[in-house]
C-alpha cells in the first residue's frame, strides 16, 4: 500500500466520491462529499483508491489537532473507514502494513465484523466507543410536528417565534448566500470564534461550503425577521431515506429561532425523507442537551480502532 499516491480533495473529485456513496450508501454523517470537502483543510485529508475502496487519511491531524490514544508520538496516521464492499478487511490490511495508525468514526457494523476476524485479536486491536461522535437520528415527522408531551418545550419555543416576529423563509439559492455569510459572521463575532480554534475551523468550513454552493448541490434555508437574517441551515440526503443537517445557526436575539429554522426547512426541503441525521454533539454539553431535547430515534454509534501497545 503506497500512501504517497494520496492526494488532497478538490471540488472536481465530487463525481468520484458520489459514485462510491451511491454504490455504498452511508449511515454516518461524515460520508457526504459536501462534508468531506468543507472540512478537508481542517483534517488535511488525502485520499486514494485501493482494491476498489476509497481510502481517506491524514498525515497531520494526529500531529496538530488531537493526540493518539495510547502514545505521545507525532507519527500516527488518522484514517476514516474505507468506503467499499469490505471495509473491515481493508482495515485489517491497513494495520498489517502500516505501523502507527488509528481509524476513527467506525460504525458499529464494521466493528462487529472486525471483532469476528481472528486477525483482529492477533494484531492486538481494540474498538473504543467514541460517544462524542455518535450521530443523532430522528423520525422526521416527529421533529417536524412536535406533537405530544415530550416535545412540549420545543413546541413552546417554536410558537414564541411564530407569534412574536414578522418572518420570511426562503430556500437557499445563490442570491441569498451572502445573507447566510453575514449571519455567520455576526454569530461568530458574538461567540468570539477567533478565541476558539474549533469555532474558527467551523467558520472556515462553512465558508468553503457556501462558496461552492452550486457545485456541491446541497439544500438549505434562510429565515429572516423584518429583513434581518435570524437563522440559516443547510444539509442534503445522506442516503435514500435520511436527510443530514450539516449546519444550523440562529441569532440568539430571536427567541425560538433554532426551532423555527428546523421546522421551516423540514417543511420545505426533502419532504419525502423518513429520518433526519443531525450529526454529533462533540461532547459539548449545551449541544448535547439541544440534540437530546428532540428525542432521537436512535444513535449511529461510532468507534476508534487502535492497536494496544
């Protein structure tokens, strides 16, 4: 396996990635081209094809952003699960041929296959649950209609917005992209993004997506109050039955704006979807509370595979 053939992700690679995702429909939020493209600089992703699988890895992520699990070494490589027919077999081959590696965001079904493989134990490998990166998946109709006692608080916030503001919702088009950027910049100033590396990286990723809106082909919505932007969101179909929400931002000045942008977007976009994946909470307490408040139908569990030393 020659990793030197790996190359950075470019916008022109969309067709190749989409072909793999069409053939092997993903369940985890990481695997859309939009997501990989917008975060490519943060992770320093490289990709290559190997034995009819798409391999994504980073030489720099475990040097600059995150420490390896059981080592202070700076020489570890960071991988995502291979995309193809037998990702478990390719992961075993990665560990057989490469020394210091970790494979992140590995879904439960791949971990189960791996642990059934004799080589998994022979290589002294471990699947470590990565709770902070589990995806929240919801029944679309439930979080749209917010019926019943369990959604009482979300329903109240939505009603506050609908009752208190003169609002206008638009689906995302090129002519409102700049409005989304304006709101994102204002949101970032309020949150002091320049003092938080993760928020600053998110800001860059959002701009990468918005600047390539037409080519990437995702969907989104913009919610304004008296011509001032209150919230925006964007996402796309992850697989045949699941819509994934990549980004959702709202201005704290408008009570219920988060509930409102979610409601309007689900009413007006991807109306036939059955489920909504709202990605992970990254271990952020406030984000976890917000995602749990919508009562997920299930969690897409993910793990880190590493070698015990």
